[in-house]
C-alpha cells in the first residue's frame, strides 16, 4: 500500500486511497508489488549466476545382436511406411 501511495502522491487530493481486505480483493498481489533492486544491501538479494551456457550432447552406441538387427531390418523393409528408411 505504501508503494502505491508513493507512486501516486503527486495526485494527492484528487483521489482517495481505500484499503480493501485481501480476502475480498484477491487479484492485486502481482500488480501491487514493485520489483526490488537486486543490490547486495537488499534483503531480497540473489547473486546472479554466470551466463555461460554449455551445450552437452550425448551419443549412446549399442551393439545389437546380428540376428535381432536383421529381424528389425526385415520388418522395416516389409512395412510400407518405413521401407524408405532402409534404402
């Protein structure tokens, strides 16, 4: 409430400030809070992390049994939707 009073104090006298209980006026919480500065002196200080992004790629290789591989390949050949994958 105090933050809103500070923000609109230049209009003082032209508009009244009326407090409404939070149980009645439920949609104001996100709109009524100013973002606090991220200063080390602030109680809400959160250290900023390095913006370094590392791309990690993983390749997994599995040695299939030859019989299983041939069975899968034959099924792909017989499937009209997947046969182009074996060409």
